[in-house]
């Protein structure tokens, strides 16, 4: 028998698409449209509409900072900024407080 492989989302930021595939960290994923590498976004990821360029820009900042959308025990992935204004606010806070960008982007409330 074959063991079930957990399926998770992979994203191409250039094409603004996501694909749900089995997760294998040893295997590189490429976009079938442009052949660029896909980014592992996590199992709780929900892609914004393709035409929503601002949401995809926000997503690009999150993914490049190492923030993914993984499920926790009972909840979803936790807080994630929804627009570029929130991203800019959190990046400014991280610079002022010498905090890691990924931590600033995932904090529920800024002090």
C-alpha cells in the first residue's frame, strides 16, 4: 500500500496562480505555465483572485519574508496582513524596533 501524502499549496507569484500538490521537500516544483520555481505557501493558503494585483503584491512580501500559511492544531495560520498599507506599517515597525520582518508581519497587534 502507498502512504497518503499531505497535499499543500504551491504558488507562482509571476503567473498569480496556486496549485495543490503532495508535499515532498526533496522535490523542486516548477510552474507549468512559466517554468519558474513554485513557492510553498502551506496547507491553509487561499489564493486571492488573479486580477487582484495588490493582494498578490502583499502575498509576495509575506512569502519572500518566509511567512507561510500552515494550519495549527485547531486554528488557521494566524494573523496575516491583508493589504499593502498593513504590510508597510509592519515593515516600518520592524525597522524601528530592530525586529525580524517575519515576526512583525505575523503579529496580531503592534505595540
